[in-house]
């Protein structure tokens, strides 16, 4: 039996179930506080955060896809500048 090294997991977002409707609380990003470090992206277990450049900003800022966010709060916990807070 041979195991393949360095396998790549491909994710097709169109096949993912939308789970955001039942979340009790949701993360909200304060775009003025966000420094664009991408820490939240790395730790999000649902891969529902992406960095997006907004009109007035030089750096990309965190943007959350609420269709897939389960409201776990990991992003708010790991944000080094507390730019993400959980709200009901």
C-alpha cells in the first residue's frame, strides 16, 4: 500500500451547505480597527472569511460570509487588535 505525500484538498464552495441561518451570534468586523493581518482567515474552521479591499482602504480587510459562518467566535478570539466582536 502506498500513501501519496503532499495531497491537496480541493474545496468547492458551491457544494457546501449553508449554515448561517441558525447561528446564535455572528462576528462583526470593525473595518477601522482591522489591520489586515489575516489571522482570522487562518483560524476560521468554516473557511468563511476572506480578505477584501474596500474603496477607501489601502489594505484588504476581513469580510465574513454569513451564509457559511456558524458563529463559533474563533475569529474574535484570535484577532490581535480585537477588530472582530460577536453580536446577537
